[in-house]
């Protein structure tokens, strides 16, 4: 059991959710405001996508990421920033010609996916560790693309959060480590409940956790109604947790959530199980992240070494 929990808030995502819950942030200002509110509610990490401010749809624009990060930093509320680098992998075969992408297809090269990370240098960025039948589309991330992307992240000095949507993704992440493409203790995020990847249940989380390297830090999340049960399950199995409107729109049945409310609810679960939420400063030290105020890597101390390792 992990009693010192890093809680991530995934504030918006890239899915078609803005029209389903009016609290889903769309503009850079709204996204930044939700990062700040999540931090005040107890989150130590903000995981961000950005959206087209006019349509609410997918955006990969570096200027949108920059505005979010600048607004958060200028607000003076500390939180670790985690930029997605997993966009641009959506493939929907064209009905008339399945050799081509149809409506909904959004493909970027590894270098294009990395561009905001390489320019803005957040403490963390995601690295999605394989391809997947993601609902009715395919998320495309080939082995060679992943190797190229891992090299770019490594050269930038940003720590990758290894997002694993299935057991084979954990296997390939271990391969990246063996090839020397990951520095330090790896950080895994076990992504559960997305059709048709790993299911959000204790057996699946345990199976994935048991395949992690011995020196791994890890977290997990479930989508929809499984969000809060997976918070408790991850803590009980020794991991950290993630909540937020990217993964779940409801506080309870029929009640739309805000990001801050989801953080507060997860924090209550963690505290009721005998745990505590780690601060952003403790999180940087525990994961050996770059301090944005100095640009230097924060060293893990004896005080931050306890709890949360696989």
C-alpha cells in the first residue's frame, strides 16, 4: 500500500466531451484556470491537452500549450506540468478506400508530436507505448516511431510518463528501458477501461503492475464510473492515481463534475484509506524532475524516497 500519493488531474483531454459537460475547459485560459483550481484542491500534477478555442476540437498548437503554461506559472500556484505528446495518432479508415484515412483521422510524426514538449520543456510529458483499437478508431504508434519519440524526449531532458493501455505496452516500455532510451527510474501510467484495451478491474491492474520493472514508479486511472474505484485500487497496490474530466465527466450519477471536485473526492478517498497527497515539490523530488524555477533536476532525498514505488 502506498500512503504518499501523487495525484494527477487530467483536465480536458481531446475527446468529444466539451458538449457533454459544460465544465470541460476549452480555451487556454480555461484550461489554465482548471490546472490552478486542481492544484488548490490537492493535485500535484496537471496533465494537459489543448483544444481549438473556437471549435473545442483537437489542437496540437504550441502557442496554446505555451499560453496554458505561462498562465499557470504566472498565477503563483505550484503544480507539476505534464504535456501530452500522444496526440496525432488517430486513424479512421476511409469507407471507400481503407488504404487512406477518412474523417476523424489525425496523424502526426514523432517529431511533430514532440514539438511543444521540446520547445516548452515541461517537467513531464506522456509517451503512449503502443498502438490500440481505441473505441471505433485505431491509435497508431509503431515501435520505430516510439523509439524515435523516446530519443527526442530523452534529448530534451523531460521525463516521460509511459502511458500503457494494454499489457503489451508495458512489455515495450521495458524494451525501451533495456535499449537505454529511458533515463532514471521509469514512470508508468496504467490506463484502464478504454475500449478495447486493458479493463478497469483489480485483476488487470495487478497483472500490469506485476510486469513493471523493479525500479518503476507507477500510477493508474480508470475512465467513467471506474475512476474513483481505481484511485483506491492503485493506492492499495502501491501506486499513485489520476482523475479529471479527460477520463470522467460525473461527480456521481447524474451530477456533472468539475476538475477540482474530482480532485477533492479522490483526495478524500486517499485520506480515508490512511494516505496523504504529495505536494508538487515532493513530487518533483520523488520523481527526480526538473524544477521550473531553477532548471535543475531535483534530487530524491530519504524523506521523499518512501512510498509509491512498484
